[in-house]
């Protein structure tokens, strides 16, 4: 498997596969051919259908200001749902072309090339093999990660955590209407400040975690800086829970950073053996993955054993199976923002169950990841980030957007 560092990418929202990935692809291709007179980018599949709402063209032009962008809605026989075709011209003649795929979480793959920004450092292919390695060496999951990743992992995780906290804190202060035409109002500040009469401790916890998740997700929807965890569309789940644990529960930063690493390893397993792309496998691949990552992070933070960590991640994913990606208007707002808050609370419930019931489990994390991938591949295209079905279709019909 690749380094876990590739799971976290700091960049502009609202979509890692539709903004961060295309930006990186454009930056790369444009750098190869700086003398081109024209660079044409054709977007296919989900990038064509929801690219305008997700700001894909804006992201590409932030790397190549004069890029000519074409949205191809007709071609369906694609090697990946997020396909881009780059062409460079000089003196009206084509000098180069490349097909690049935005494969989720801001990662890209160039056709017929091996990416050089991610190196293989884990011989293990799945979580079962990781468990075996940890038990054989009698080490914890976080110790296993540190040995594989090296000393530079800590400053990287610190940078990631600072960016996550910044997105929470900005979002808690911001007010107003999110862009895109749905007239969705920001709600994080209200959730954070509005206490119910005689509010119990549990209600306060849920309200705070929801406020933190809304804060990050609303920053993402407003195209501000967030961290893919593992995607932009699911970027509020993990920061919400860990921010609560640090700010409201007093867990020290060094333990938060270890929890982030555990989360990234789980995301890495999912990405390696299935997908974190909503365009490929629906929202189960985004929110489901984020929920699993968060459950693993929290279990590691509580210093549960590796079997409990695995079970927490498995519960979180199992009960996200079949979740569709149907963003209204092609925007990462409805149902995406609220879904981040719900998934954050589900992750906590998964940890609470795993703490007591891990010896009774029947399904492995690897099994549920494989199931998620098969479910996603079987899912109708209209439920995989095209805005052609589900809530996107119903809401569009009712409101005539």
C-alpha cells in the first residue's frame, strides 16, 4: 500500500475528485507544456455532469488560466467515471495529449503511467494482514504506522491537523448563504451557540460535534480550504470528532495526531481494495469511508486494542452500505453537509459497540470493504454523483432549479 500521507490533501473545496484532483492534473499537464498556445481539457462522466456545480472548470483554470474546457455528456464507455482528456496545441497543431483520471480524495492517475508522488511502503494489502503484523511484533497500530512512515510523519500530521482545526474555527464564525443557487444558509454558528433549556451532557456533545461537522462541510461548500478525509465531500466527519476530543475533552495533541494516523491507515485500506470516490461507488465510498476512519481514530484515541479498532471501522462501514451520492444541483450541500454530522455521531456509536462486543463479531473489515466496492459497482449510474437520481432528481423536479 501507499503512504497514508496521500489520504490527506489540503486544498479548496467543494469536491476532492472534482476540484482538488482536476487542479493537480491541470497543474501537472500545464507544467509539462508551458509553451503551448492552447490547452484543451475535455471532461467526461461525473466531471461533465456535476463539474459546473462542483467548480471543476474554476479549479482547472486556477492552474491553467486560459484553458479551453469542454463538457462531454455523451460518451459513456469510460475507463473511470472521472475522466479528463488534456490536449496541448502550438501553432494550431497538437503537440501532446494525456488522459488523466481523478480517482478520489484528490488523487489522480495518468493513463499508462505510474504516479511518482506515492510510493509503496506497506507490504500488507489489507487490514487482516496489518493485524497479523501487529500481533506478530506485539506492537500497537500506531507503533506499526510510525515504523513504516518514519519520523517525518509527525510534522506532516501536525500540518494536516492545523488545517483541519482552522476549517472548524472559520466555519463556526461564518454566516450567510452558500453559493450555487440553492439558498442554503450556514448553520454551524447557530448549532454552536444555541443551547436548549436544561440541555443534558449527551445533547451538548451531539450538538457540538454536529456544529463542528457543519462548520467544515460549509467551508467546503463555500470553496474554502479543507482537508480531504478522505474526500472533500466527507471532510467534516473526522475533524468534528477529533476537534471535540481535543477542545472539549482535553485529549493532548500528540494523541490526536496518532489517531489521525490510524484513521489514514483505514482510509488507505479502503482506497487500495475498493474506492473512496462517490462517482465510482456512491456516497458509501465517501461518507462510509470517513465514518470508518473516524471510528478507527476514536478507538485508537481511547487506546482500544487492534481488534476493537477493526470492529469499530467495520461497524461504521457496514451501516453505510448502499448510501447513494445524489447531490442536489450538483452542489456539495444537500444532503452532503447534514450527512457529515450524522456520520460523525454514527462513528462514536460504532466505537461504543466495538468496545464491548468485539469478541462476538462475524464480519471482518476487509469483508465489508469488499462488499462496499461490489455494491458500488452494482449501483445505477444515476446514484453515483451524476445528480440524475435520488434527492437530486426529486428536489430538482419540485423546485424547478
